[in-house]
């Protein structure tokens, strides 16, 4: 009788600890959703002696932050390629066309993180997969926190990457256009993301 009682007590203790551990794990992660009104996803590419700057104006995403274990944090993002804006409509229409982005066939680019590494008290590297124009390639995001680490209502980050090569994503104009356009293969990415705590 005593042995049976002890087994029941032990089972109850194990169940209690398991529930507590699961509750702690759930509470350790905070979800923040991108706020497009305070965010910018931009790029720059050299052409001849100048530089063309542009951005995408429609996007969404979320950041799951584990403050105790930052390596367990994650990021996902979706960008509407149709929303490209280089401030010249004719150029934007050309970029949306089948000759380049082909937005009717490939309307969205996505990013999904695979790992997070802390590089400083307010910085880190996020390795993930960028899918664009039906091609998926790994890229590294170098991120820096711009808001106080104690702020749990919102979070703001600056993000840079190593230059992205157009050819890696099959983003090439017709050969004749490439030869006379003077557009660099290398594209610099500059991002600022503001995200607010999900309710």
C-alpha cells in the first residue's frame, strides 16, 4: 500500500514538473509582428557612376524572441515583390515584368531563419533561407538592436547583409540589356525593422 502510494506521489510530482517546464518554455518566447509604418526594407545597386536606391513597401513578418536563450529565437518575413519602388514608375514596371522579377509568376520573396548567434550585447547574426524568383539560398543577416533591451512592448533592429548577387537568384536581364545597362551584379541590402509585441 505504501509502495503504491509513493508511486502515485512520484507520478504526480513528475507531471507537475513537466507542466511547469512547458509553461516556462511557452512564456520564454515573445512574439513581435512587423510594423510596416516604422520599418524599411531597402536596397541599393550601382549603375555606371551612380547608385539606384529602392525599397519594398508591402511586407509582413514576425520575430520570436527567447531572452534567456537568444539562440532559440527566430524570424520569418514575406515581401510583396510587386511593391518595389525606385521612384521611377517606368523602371519599376520594367523590373516587375517577365524580363526581371516576373511578379505574376513569382509574387513573393520570403526569409526563414535557421539559426541565431549572439555576437554582442545588442547584436547578432541570423542565418536563414531567402527564397526569391523560385531560388532558395542561405544568407546571413547582421542585426543590431536599436531599442532598449528592457523594452518588451516593441523592438527595433537595423539589418545588413553581405552583398547579394543577382545571378544567384536568376535575376538577369536579356544579354543585350545586361551588356549596355551598366547595372552591377552586387545588390546591397539595408533594412530597419520595427516590430510590436503581439497580443
